[in-house]
C-alpha cells in the first residue's frame, strides 16, 4: 500500500503537468479532447516514468523498458482518449441545456479528464508494477 501511495503522489504531480497541458491545448488552442489528451498524457506519463522508477519501484531503467512503457502508454492513451472524448461529448450535451455561463458549459472536456483519471491511474500503476518486476534493482 505504501508503494501505491508514493506512486499516487508522483502521479498526482504528473497529472498536474498533464492537466495543465490538456487545458492549454483544449481551451487555449481549441484542440479536441482526444487530440489534447494524447499530447498531454505523454507529458504526464513521461514525468511519472522518470520520477517513480527509482523512488517508488527502486529500479534502474533501460531503453528497452522505456520503449515498452511508451508502447503500453500509446495503447492506454488511445483507449482513454476515446473514453474521454465520449464522456466529454455526453457532458457537453448535458451542459448545453443548462443556464450555466458559456465558459462552464464548454468545460466538458476538462470535467471528462477528471472523471477518467482514477481508472487510468490504477491501470498505470499495475502496468508499472508488472514491468518493473523484471528490471534490476537500483
């Protein structure tokens, strides 16, 4: 449990990098939630890889392990981006009929990102735990 809590803290910092990039791309540059999530997620997962590898899993990385991690993340990010796009669309439809200010009605992508994150966090932790078992201790 202690390992997951350490991963949670570092992932939280990675998520802040991810979310800030996502907000900038989706709200500032008008990118779709799917496209913004693909780009921003790589910012977050790369941060998490380099910070948690040694401080959470106590392992030394290799280029092969990083390539495997990024390959897994590609599949994961595509799947979660599809889910995020669907949730954002559903939220946009619901929010469009409210009396909320336009800025809040157009924030469905941000809300979807928040809703999708917990499941993504758990699957990322499980994959890193699996991947690091075959790596040499630092």
